[in-house]
């Protein structure tokens, strides 16, 4: 009953505020997505006991997001987004009970409502400053930096909900940001993993938009993450401070093609540095792996009755699987990840900024490795070295 009362109160508050306050603005979207999900694992080693394993699943996803913006005074503003803190804010029908603070009313459980964005900002002319839990425009370099072990299939957009806690400062074509976070990660001593908490993990980034002409935009981008881990051994004795860092650099490009099309390209490189003893190994999202990534896509705004978007991504990853030798960082292996995304958007109704659309989408992910230790499902008994996933979706979406 408590969760129900909170939601009723929030609904009544939104109605009251919209009618009494001229400087509070509301927007949002809601969607339902049927999906066919096909996962295939393959072990291509000679004499493999299980050469292939496949799962096929069909399910429904749904979500709603509400944006609230308040203009305060003299350029100051407040903005927030309310939705479910889950993968891209989606809830899976029939499986909502696993969500934190999910409550069941009758026969249907429901996901919680969380503050996915919450920040105070100032904007005047070319200057903009924001502080809090902030949105950031998604790109493949953010994917690669924060998820180097699986950089494709939009992980930063889906898992991090393209937002961070920290601050952002922009002036004209220059944008900078600083993010702070905490993560619990495994550290390794003599082959056995021990969890350690990385506190005050700092990430700094910038991008600068260069426009040689009206149709071309080039955006050099750089991201740096600094961490500190107080490592302990199996007897809970201190092993010293480890300072892993990750650096990602790259270039984003956007080229307009006439009035109806746009092409975007991206290329980047991400590398990790770990300061530690030879017999220690640090592994997490900032593991010691190097990633070379590329992206190419095109958007056609008017194709038949809708808009068509397609892009392909490729990542070459050099990983360092731990071993029992002191020279474990001298032995590296390569594996590759490929991703294809195609989407067609048909607008069924439109009035002002309000729309009703349907989006058939096809997504294909291929993860390949030359060594079983670098299989997609690492740290388990799974020895499959090839993995591919097909997602066929049909998204019904309304914006308001």
C-alpha cells in the first residue's frame, strides 16, 4: 500500500504543478516492445563435448519515462527524469519481481519509480553548467571506455542509462565533464578472486565540435578514468594500493547528405594501465585490455513511409587472461566483437511534439575468440568461444 500511495501522490502532484506553475514543463515517452531473443553458443575446438548450445525466447518489455524541467530564475534551472532503474528503463512482463523495491498489487507486480536524472544547472548564452545526476549523449567511445570487455550492443546506453553522477561544463563547442562513482570489483591474488571496493572512482572527459562547413562536424573526444584499490590477500592482510587507469581517445564524425540523409563515423582506441606487483592481477570493467573500435552508420529520414537507420560496429580487443606465471601481462590474446543494428521508424500520428510510432528493429551481435579462456561467458564453467545473439523487436512508442 505504501508504494501505491506514493505513486498516487506523485500523479496528483504532477497534475497540480502543471496547472498552477507556468515555469514547470513536462514531457516523456512510453513504449511496449515484443522481442524474439535468440542466443547461440559455439565451441569450435576439436572434439568439443558440446559444440553448440542455443536458446530461443520470446517476451514483452515495457517502460515509461517522465521528464520534469523547472526554470528557476536568471538562467538557473532544475531537471529530473523518473522511470525504472533497469536496463534502458525496460521492465519485462512476468518477471518484474526481481527488481529492487518491486511491489505486487493483485496478480501483477510493478517496477519502482526512481530518479534516473536529477540535476541543477545554469545556462546563459554559450555557457552551461550542471551538477547532479546528469544525462550525456551516447556514443561508441563511451561504450568502449566503460565496458571494454563487451563494448558493443550499446552497453552504456542500456546499462548506465546514458547518465552519470558529477558535473558538466560547456562553452560554445567545447564540452567537459567529471564523474564520480563507486564499484565493487574482484582483485586476484595467486589465482583466487577477492572483492574490493573502488571508492571515489573519477572519470574526466571532453569533446570539441569542429565544423569546417554546414554539413560536416568533427568531434575529437577523450576520456580518462582514475581508480584506487586497497588490495588484500586471502588472510585479509593489506597488499598495497593499486591504481588502475583507463584512457580512451577517438574521433566522431557526422556528415549531412542533402536534406534527407546523414552519415556518421567513429573510430577510437582504449587502453588500460595497472600499477601493481607481478603476482597480482586486477580485473573489472577497467581490466587490462586494449580495444580498437570502429562505427559506421547512415540515417535516411524519408524512405517510403518512414525513416531508416542502420549502423555497424567492430571492436578488436586484446585481453590479458590471468595465469599462474609472473609474466601474465606479457601474454595477450585477441578476440573480436561485431554488431549490426537496423531500424525502421513509421510515424502513425503526430501533433506538435507528440508522436505515435512503431519501430521494427533487428540487432545482431557476434563475439568470437581464438581461445576458450576468452569465451564470452568468462569466469564460469562455460568453455564456448563463439557467441552470437539475434534480437528481433517491434517497439510501439508514444512521446508527449
